[in-house]
C-alpha cells in the first residue's frame, strides 16, 4: 500500500514556450517521475495532453487558471500589472517584483506557483490513493537531478515506507531573513525555501493551507506585490510564530528531495513489538554492572564468539571501550580530566552463554603492543576496537587468541588517525587480556587525513585469489563499495575494489562502519551499518541492516533505517545472531527477506551519547527490505 501521494501541476502560462521547452519536453520529464510507479495527482488545464497516458498510478484533474483561488484573490485585490495580454489583470493595482526574469516571472507564473498548496489540499480531500501523506513535486523537476536513478529510488522509498505521523518538511537554500528586510521578501526571489518539493502528513498540510488562505490576501493588501510562492512562504514563516515547518538544507539539485531520515526511520522496538511504550518479549534491554574507573565511563562494545575446541561449547567475548568524556546536550565534549584530550581504555569480558551477562571484567593490557607509543597528541589509546578472528586458532589451556582492528592516533606513527591490527589474546588462567603483535596499516589513499571503521569480513574459501597470501578482508568504504585486502606482510597492502561499486540508493551513499559482518549460514553475510545527520545537539545516528553475497562480495539488500532507543547519538559496533535453526533453503528470500531469519534472536550492544551501554535482545525486526540495484 502506498503511503504518499505526490501532487503536481502543468498549466499553459506562456504564449510561446519559455526557454524552448515545449509541452513534449515537460511531458517527457514528468514521465521520468511517473515511471517510478509512485502515486501522482496532476492538476492541469490541458487534459488532452494526458489522453494517451497509460500510467495507472497517475490521476489527472482539470482546472483552469482563472478558476484557481489565487487568481481570484489577485483579481479581488485589483489585479496585477506587467502581464500583457491577460484580460482583466493587465494594468492592475498589484506589482511584480522589481528584480525578476521578466520573460519567465509573469503574473500567470506567480499565480500557478502560489497555487501549489491549493492543489495539494485538494488532493488531500479527494485522496484517490488513500494515503496518509502528501508531497508537492514540480512537474519537470527531473531536469535539475544529477543522478536520476538515485532520485527515483528515493521517491519510491517515501511511497513505500510509513512516515512519521505528524510533520511537514520543506527544503531550502538560505537562512531566515529579518522581517524588517522587506526588500528580500518583496523585490527579488527569496530562497529560504526551494519551492519544487515539500512533504507532510494530511492534517499538517491542511493546516498549512488554512494559513495560506488567511495570510495570502493580507500579504497582497499590505505589500501590493504578487511574489513567488517561496517569498510568501518565507514571509509566512516570519510572521506566524506557530508555523514551524522542518527546514532542511538543500539546493536545486538532487538534495531537494532528501528529507531528514528522522521522518522515515523506525524504532527498533516498534519494529519488533508494535506501538506502545511497554517492553515486550520481542524486545528486551539489559544494563551490565560495569566496574567503575575514575574519570572514565563505559561506552561502545564489540562482540565475537568462538567454539572452544576443548569443550565444544561456544564462548562469547566482549570488548567495551571506556572514555574520559561525556557529551553535553549541545554536542560539546566535557572532559573528565584537566588535559582536554580523548583517552580510551578497554575492558574485556567473557559472557555467560545463557544470559550473555559478563562473567568477569579485565582491563585490556597494552604493554605488549609492539608499537612505539607517542605522547603529546590529543587522542590516546585504541578506539572503537572490533574483535574478530582471522584464522581458526584453537583454544588451548584457557587461552583464546582473537584478533582486533582499532583506530589510533598515538600509535599511528603519523599526525593522523590510522588503523592498528593485531592479536587479542584472552588468558583465562592468568586473568588478563593482551594486545600483541600489532602493526599500523598504511592508508590506501595518499594524504588520507583520518582512517576509521575498517570492518572485517570473511571471504568464501573457494573464491579464487590471485595471491594466495591474502587472508584478510575489510570493508573500507561504502560509496563506492571498496574492500581492502591485506597480506601477512607489514609492508604489503593493496586495495581490492568490487566491480559493481555504485548503487541506486542515496540512503546507501551515507553508510559508515559499523559491526563485524556475520556468516548467517545462508548465502550471505549480515551486518549493521550506520550514518549520521545533523550536528551538535541535533546529531542523530541511524542504522540499517545490509547483506553481502558471500561469493560475489557484492551488497545485495538493505533494510529501512532504524534507531534503537531514541533519535540521537547511538552507536552500535556489537552484533550477534543466536541461531536456533540454520535455514539453507533460500528460494523465497526475495519475497520475504525476514522469513530467512525468523528462527533467530538478535543481540545488539549499543552506547548512547558515548556512554550508557546497553545489550538489547530482540526477535527478528519486522523491517522493510530493499534490493540494492548495483551499477556495473
């Protein structure tokens, strides 16, 4: 079922085509939207143009320019001068802006532009597609798109996902102008809003329309000028204190339709249990009793599990980062020492296999790192450790050897963050954990300022390699997808780039990190990625599941974005799937991707505001999945 109705209009307002763009040009551009299958209402004075239109997802409504409310309101206010050949308006009492394109910005054009909210309101009344949300989109908007396929995919996303119940979001180029600066509202175009797109729920759209009907006549009477719709909207925002549409930074390009993710990200708890604040069986949160370290707080945690060769049982380990700062509500760091530097310490735990509660806490020892540690930098320690295992190393006499990769400045031997890789050795007999045999990884790109979030990933054993020494693979970045291959040599380091590196998903362009990818027992690896929006106190982390095909190493699907506890700074680098039954039959995976995992429990280790760590245990989240249409 569609969630959003898109509304647009096509009106004849010029005697000769402006800029040599005739009806067929605009119809071809509109087809690029209609071909997506999204639900569209078109308001036009030329229904014959659509007589052979075969798109069932498009409803056409006829309206003449003189029948629009804006036209009639302009007439009631004395008409508008500067429009030669328009009976009843030429030579009227209203002026047009002093600084404008006189060929394009005619009175007819201004009337159509200011009628946008009327057309959307009428669509909310008719609601032929029975949707909850409505969006204005310019008829020929695709001419400003740089990457058409990505924009088409994003429009489909808004059409298929359940959006927030109450909001209106309007893109814009510039900040607010003081209301005393009347020239910016009257005499030249005010790009506070872009004009070509906005989106909201039915009720909020209708409230916008009420304000439009109330204040547009007042604007004409006070300022005697028929202006662009974006000018009137900017003025409306300035004079009506209670009208606060969510503005987001954009321009007249692809960004115009990239609304904030918070309007379509879903709560993980809701996806597991439905609406309601109470905690249910499908979503449980647990707080560990972490030991206190003066001036430090526990933060994010990475998980990895191995089979103990001596017992045959699975052993679970967790590396928890401790940091010496907290994040204030405005986004600034508050340091818990006098040095004003970020310091990281790490704690290892083995988890009870039944409860996943830590059995012990040992601080990770860096005495045998094997790399010279420089002092004087503003960041110290091994940040954001991911634990994993390069080879199936047996567990001997209570000693488990894992591997780790981390970000570090003071171990980097440079002035920039670099990745450090080494052994992560847990000695249960001695009650300690050591970082050993470490090396600094050089950057694959010259002059790279900061290296972070290299994510370990396996490669199918039967996948041929030209270099048999290559054993280690890391996801280096997502857009375009690049996978790093490393050899055992400290000096040797090369980059392996997947052939199909681009995707048609603008959501995936923002992916970073985040968790180690898990072998599901099926045809793919499953992991969690994150991306951020906003800054300071408004910064939000959002997450998606992603699958990668084991043989091709290509990303294939991603889930709708979600958040864990709240929209804010949440970080997840620990993820585990508890298998209840491994399903090898994947024939129906394209029809219902969640079905493949419905015999599993998911475990997540998250931090909130770089503190307040939680373990969250859920059923398989009921999220929508999307195919990643990769471009070769």
